[in-house]
């Protein structure tokens, strides 16, 4: 890669990314990135968040250097749904690691959506039971839809159930992904082999008493560092995170339950730690910068050809 002037810096839009970025290569990229992170091969700080005065919102910066070098700047405006706008909007600047030259600016909204679900799918591929006929999804937003797609790349489901606090939107989401809509969360979760929590809840919507023994649960919903989706009983199971430092700083499920963290997912991929067979696994995800860097570099390479 060669240096280029900023006047020639390309912008890669969402439509270009959507045309090239596919689930399985992204799932593989997330596994590789998390393995490198837990091996100490990635430099990144915990996500830096700044509240937006007068708004229910934050702006955050997420730089990382691993195989890829990039920084994401993301805004989270919780009330945007009522305005017909995405709650998360972002741009990612990718650099040439060899010389620090900027390579491109990428629209980060779809990358964020896809890398989050791909991270869950990579973890499920490693940790979920091999036989997983029932998938339960809690939530009705883009992550609910993305998780239905990504998880279907690593497991085969005979039945998909969906519950959401907003019944109308939940039924719409269920129809889109071919799921049965459940009137309450317990009905969706009971007996499910994989559970994806994708809500913006600040108080638990998933109770540990509902979770099938040996199930795999991924929780990606985030609404402030003290918001949570899972109760203490759920968090008493085997808890896996992307980054112990980030989870203790920003994962409400971890912070408010005081749970023990068993391992980082990169340690599981590398085989330095292993989950005993039959354990119920909670993958509590906050998303870290190297995921965005790796996903953006993959998208850049695919689009640039």
C-alpha cells in the first residue's frame, strides 16, 4: 500500500460495503481478531465515551492497532428510533499500518451491525451445542435481524422464536426473519438452545431460571454501562467476554451482578482456556475497537479489490 494525499482519500459507503461484506469471512475475521487481542497482539484503549449535553446520547472513539489499524468514531442517540434514524451512526478511518497513511473512510453503521452479530456467531460456533434446533431472539431492532442471519451461518435451526417489548415491531421483525412471535420473554427462552439478547434494556429482560441447561446465550444490547439485559441468576453461569478490562468498565450485566468472568473469548479460541462440556455459557459482548478495525480492513480490501 502506498501513501496518498488526503484530497484523494476515498469514502466507502454502506451500499458498497453491503455488496461485498459476507458473513462467513467476517465471522472468521472476528475470531482471528479476538484471538490476537487475548494474546496481547493488539493495542487499544477501552472505548472513550463522552456524553452529549442535553441529549440522551454519547459520542465515542475506538482506536485499535493489530493486523489492521483503524479508529471508529461512533454516536449513540437513544431517541433516534422515534425520528426514523439509526440509533448508532459511525465512520471508520483505516490506516496503512506500515506507514500510517490514511487509506479510506468507511461508513461504520453496517460494519458495526455486522461485526457485532458476527462476533456472537463466532462465539456460538465455538461454544454452542452442536445440536441447536431452537433459537430465541429478544429484541426487534437491527441486531435482532443481524443475529438471525449470522447465527444461521454457524448452526441450523428448526424453530426461531422472537420476543420484543414492543409487540407491533416485534411481530414485524418476527415476520421478516421467519420467527414465531412470543407474547412474553419466558415463552421465547424456555427450551431454546441459543438465546440472543439484542435489546436496549436497562433492567433484566432474561431470567436465569428460564435458560435451558447447556444453552448458549449472547447478550449484545447496551444502554449505558450500568444497563443490563440478564439477571444475577443468568450471570451466575459461565461468563465469557471479549475483553475483561472493557467488560468490567462498561458491561452492565457484569458490573451490576458482580459475576466472575471465566475467560475472554480469544482465550477460548486459542485453547488456553476451555469450557467444560455441558456448561451454560453467557457471552456478554460490549464490542471492542479491534473488531471494528478488522471488519473495516476486510471491507476495505474487498471493495478496493
